[in-house]
């Protein structure tokens, strides 16, 4: 199966990105043809610092490798290096109804602060990323489900107008962890752009930072450690995080934590998080000193991706009467 997914080189990756996206990628990399992109063209749809962009791209490549993606098995590259993404985005714009773009939840949220055409177009570029590689499956977190669905609609519309060209992609969400919530406000999803640093656990937070953030995690006025998203969103989120890290069912974690105070439970979550994130930190430190090697992986990935993208675009241009 062809798999495609990506992460924006914005901010530092958190455990939500890991459980929503990267963990699924690790499970898929052995048996499938995987293309994992660092979507820098998406990252520039919100205000950003051009001076820092290349550094952030390299950092994300390091995260992919530190998490365990094997560059011998998967293609890793930066989106802007393969020009076909932008070209296909433009062509897909010609079949995409504007009304559907205005309905996208992420656009509505982000446009409050920054209403730009690039932000409205974000899902069309994402459709181009996915359709360019004949992708069958897109493993992402829940917030991206709507964007994969619109990519499928765009593919259908294009095929209807110009003849069978694109595979219709399907979204793949993890069974648990598709929407890890903020630990400072468990009604919002954990996000790298949240200005409150205490809202997320980043993959490379130090043990002290992890302990401090979890100590101040929002719970409720009750006493029982029980999963109930509506009445106990904070505790439910912490139970989810613990169960994902421990690879245990939530009901088993509830039993294990029965009778403990919220304070003691938060300490347990913190210690397990420190333990489980330690290998990431070690691998990242090791890879940070091997910049040339990481750049070479991106370069090789880019070459492989370009071969696939060029061949697809030949077909698309022909179908559209552009050659
Ligand atoms: N809280 C989350 N729980 C589960 N999955 C999540 N993802 C993001 N947040 C959570 C998934 O991570 C992948 C990469 O996300 P992205 O870089 O495209 O940006 P995003 O979805 O917008 O993630 P952030 O962290 O909220 O970044 P900002 O703040 O920059 O917008 C996607 O598969 C996403 O579903």
C-alpha cells in the first residue's frame, strides 16, 4: 500500500503529534511504500521566521529518525524541494469548490488570526501532496480527517472531469491517541502553536520540564481516577496519555491507579513520560551532531519523491490538455 503523511516544520513536536501521526507511521513502515514529508509550504501559511525555517526542517527530519523511521525503507523529504506539489495544487484549485474550503474547521480556527488565501488553500495543497503519490492511506490525527476527506472529494471531481487519474485516499486514525488534549486546557487539542508552553509535552522536554508541566496539569474538583471525557476531561486525557505510554488499556490503568490522589497519579504519569521519552532525547542528541548525514537522507528522499511526482504530473498534464 502507498502511505503518505506529513508534519509542518513549526514549533516543537509533542506527544499528540507522536501518538496521532508518527507512531502509526512506525507501525506501517515495514509492510508498505511510505512517503513522509516535512510540509514546509504548509508551514508558511501562518506568520513565520524565514531565518529559522531551514533549521526547523532539519529538526523535524531528526525527529523522524529519532522516533525510529528507517530511511532505507521510507522516503523522507521537504515538500518545497519537489516543485510538483505546488503545480498540482494550482491544477486542483481549478476543480475545488470555494464553498468547501470555507467550511474547513482548521481554516475557520486559524483565519480568526490570519485570513490569507494560502490558509484557505491549505487543504488543496494537502490534496496535491496526497494525490501526487497515488496514496491509498493517510495516517494522521483526528484534526486532519476533514482535510483527507476533501482530498478524496477533489480526486473524485478530477477523475469525473478528466478521466481516471487519481487513487481515492482513505484516512487512517489511531485507535487511541487520535486527539490528545492540552494538559493546561483539556477542552482544546494539544498543539504546537499554543502560546502556553505548559499545555503540551514536547518530545524533547527535559525530565524537569515534564515533571513541572504535569504537576500543573488541569484536573477537576473530584477525587476518582475514572475515564469520563465530559465530566473529567483532564483526568481522561491523563489516563489516555498514561495508557498510550504504558501500552495498557485505560480500564487497566484505572484499576492500577484506584485510590491514588490526583497528585500521586500526576506524578506517576510524569515518571512514565520521563522514562518513555528518554530514548528520543538520546537519539536526538546523537543525530544533532550528524547534520551532514541527515541532510543526505533528505536529499536522497527528495530524489526518490521527484521521480514518482514527475511521472504522475506527466499523466495529469496530458489529461488536462496541457501537453
Ligand atoms: N493533539 C493531537 N493529538 C493527536 N494528533 C495530533 N496531531 C496534531 N495534534 C495532535 C497530528 O500530528 C500531525 C502533524 O500535525 P501538523 O504539523 O500538520 O500540524 P497540526 O495538525 O496543526 O498540529 P499542531 O501540533 O496543532 O500544530 P500547529 O499548532 O502548528 O497547527 C497530523 O497528523 C495531526 O493530525
